[in-house]
C-alpha cells in the first residue's frame, strides 16, 4: 500500500477502507498461512502475558523475576515482528494476540488474588 493512501485513510478516519486496502493488497500480492497467523497470535499473546507479569514484578520490586520477563518479551516479540513485517495481514494476528494475552492474564491474576483472600 502506498504511504499516501495510508495517510489519506488515517487522516479521514476511513478505517473500513484502510482495512480493506490492507487485506486486498496482502491477499493479492502475498501468501497467507493460517498456521503462521495462529503462531503470531499465540506469540503476541505470550508476549503480553510476559509484559503483564513483568509489570507485576516491577511493582513488587522483584528485580530478577522482572529481568527474566523482560528478556522473554524481547525473544517472543522479535519472533512476532520478523514474521508480520513481510505481510501486513499478520498485524491482525498480533492485535488479537496482544488483546487476549493481557486480558486473560489480568483475569487470571484477579481470580488468583480473590482465592488468596478467601483463605
């Protein structure tokens, strides 16, 4: 997609046509793999799990734990980015994965804390 088209769609707020242009450009010009889509989605979900746990450990001042999460974030994010750079349709997988990773981790943490309060 040309940069001027991207700028136009973003400046006018025409997200539907922007999305259609991204999908059309990528499906006509590049191969799509559902396996790759799911792997990117899973990797980004995992990265967001790591980000969430990283912030929890930083807040608790656990330097070693936070450092491990930080290193894992780089590892998983590098895989994700290098795979969606060539085909922009995989950004959707990263988006879905990011949402699910954070959402499910916070739900799990809230449940874990509420169970701990019961005892």
